[in-house]
């Protein structure tokens, strides 16, 4: 079982000034409905980076095509300035 512990990497705790990304990898969420969350994160001292799928073009009940949603999430995971990712809906 010790090999499992060696595979788990704990990220550092978030601190003021860190960037939190917001994306919608599933259902659509308007920017207006996410504004309270964004305002709260900023009031706590975080930077907020909004993904293309948050408030983007609604396709059926999704926040974009499969390709768009995947690309948005992957871009945030690849961004070295992003310390955490929150999913607006789904994920």
C-alpha cells in the first residue's frame, strides 16, 4: 500500500494572490449567475481567470461542443499561473 502513497501528490494550499480558474466542462452557466462566486473569490484575495466555456455559447444544455469544453479545461490545467480550477457546472 505504500506505493499508493508515493503516487499521490498533494498540491500546496491556496494563498492570497493565487489564481483560480472557472470553467464549465458540462452544463451552461451564465456569467451573471457566476458573478457572486467570482466576487467572493476576489474578496478572499484570489485572482479569478474565466474560461471560455463560462458564459460562452450554449449548445443544447452544454457550455459548448465537446472539443471546446475539453480545450478550455485543458488550457487551465496547462496554465502555470492557475493554482486551482473550479467547475461552474459539472465536472
